[in-house]
C-alpha cells in the first residue's frame, strides 16, 4: 500500500474539499459528488487496513 503519510495527506485534502462543499454548497464544483465518493471509499479502506494491521500486532 502507499506510504501512510502520503495516503493520510490525500485523505486530508479530500476531506477539506468535502468540508468546504458542506459549508459553502453554492461554491461546490460540479465534480463534488465524485470527490465525496472517493473520500468515503478511501477512508473506509484506510480504516479497514488499520484495523487489520492492529489485529495482526504490527
């Protein structure tokens, strides 16, 4: 998997875009729904990966 810091940085950037779209819906770009789906999917993968990593004791 990608370097954890890079992956977390991508999630933070996507989260910022999603949050901005929630705070200022009129200014949201046309691709906002796609960014939301990508962010939620990557977050889910990150959480699953982290849980599996913790379970294996690494």
